């Protein structure tokens, strides 16, 4: 029921995106906020679709989409990222090009405006795959990427979410669940916490038959400084291989790391001959829940099948095929 399976349409280019999964209930989100999410997702999809329509690479399409999601304060990445326990922001991002199995990722960056572009710079630089902290900042600077004061990432809504998580002294709280807890108490207003969710990601198939994936996040509210989630770990939160699929995950990162979630989808297809939907379901409704792992993922295979499964109440998500209207969804 949570998995949408679209018939194969050959090599028609397609892009899919997510803005985070979690306890998203209709009662927590006003119609206006719901509309704002759909509008944001639609505009991001159209930007990715344009890249694919002019024959652009899947890697470019996913970077354009994730950069736009990072710039949107509705989602937990870039501007609007969640806070660490120390009241700071530590951002993670990754990109992977399924054509070459080339990948780039950054972890724990604090001043790069668009972490996904830093991840792409690591990929293009070619020497390493994962750069953390100051070294990643330096590489991004050398690549000419925009830097910002750390306060650029902060929003009042995220600060309230941190205060709530700390008041509950519940340890690290998944962005989505912290937001949902607040939403129950704070209906209606502009800072309605039900609307403050979402690690972001994109996957795409281009006209040349290549796949790519990108993911970007502020991580989890009230996380310990130095904690790195699944998003920047190639194989855990992000993976792409032209022979199988491109995958971007969202949810409780520790569980996704332990099951190598994104790679597991591709491995099930490569070694087990599973179809995309079967592989995604096995991970999202089997391997992850077995560890108590909540969340979801988006995936596209080389034939253009798209799966958007999640084991939570909802996941901000959408897809757009070349020449067709984008479709966006929030709930089951
Ligand atoms: N997976 C992200 C992390 O653990 C969080 C999320 O998807 O909301 O850092």
C-alpha cells in the first residue's frame, strides 16, 4: 500500500524526490501548509524535469533538485536544517553517478550553503569519496562554492523543535517524530511543527539510460555533535548503479546504516534477480522494521520504474516523467 509501482516506460527520463518521512498526519498539517508542501515539491520536480528534457545528465538533475530542496526552509537540509544538541548545524550530503559508480559526499559541514554541491565537488575532484568537517569546507571553497554564516541554516521552528527534544530529554529525536510531537500541541500557527520535516533526496534516470542519486540532511534534532547519519554514507542512505537502481533514503539513519539500505536494494536486484518493488519492499518493510528502523526511500531503476515506499505515516515525495505533469504525495 505504501509502495507505488509504475509500469516500465522504457527509457523515458524520470526524476523522483523526497522531503523526509515520519509521523505525518493530516490532522497535524493545515490545508495551507499542505498546499505549500505540494507547491514546493512540484516546483523542484519541474526544475529536475527541465534538465532531463533537454538531454541533461541524471547527475545534474538530482543536484538541481536537491539544491532547490536545500534552499527551501520547509525541509531539513540547508536553510531550515535541524539543530545539534549544542545548538549548531552539522550538514551531510552525498551524490552518486550510476554510470561510473563515481560518488562524492560531505559530513559535518557547517558553512557550505549547499552541501549537495560540495558532495558533487568531491565527486568531480575524484581523489576521495567522503570528506568530513574542515577538509570538506576547504575543498568546497576551492571549488568556488558559496559559504554562509552558520546562522543562515537556522529557523525559529527548528529552534523550537530542539527545545522540545531537550525538554523531553529523549536523546536524539528523528526530525519527523520531534515535529509530530510538537504538532499535537501547537496546531495551526505559522510555526506549526508538523510542517518542519524532511531530509531531502532525488533519484533520476536520464535520456541516455544513466541513473543518479543525491541526498542532503541536517540529520536528527538534538543529535550529538559529530554524529553522522546514513545520508552521506554511500550504500547506506545513497546509492546508484546503472545496472540496477538509484536510491535515496530518509529516516532513522542508524538503522539505515546497519542494513546498508540503499545498497541492499541494488544488491537484491543484482544477486537475487528481484524487481525494484520487491527489493524496496524487502528493505523498507522487512530489514528496517526488524531493527526498529523507521523511514522510507525513493528509487528508480534503469527501465524507469519508480518506487516510493515508507513504513511511517507519511513521506513528502513526488515524481515527474519527461513530458508529463509532476505528481506529489504526502500521506499513504
Ligand atoms: N536519515 C537522516 C539521518 O539519520 C535523517 C532523516 O532522514 O530525517 O541523518
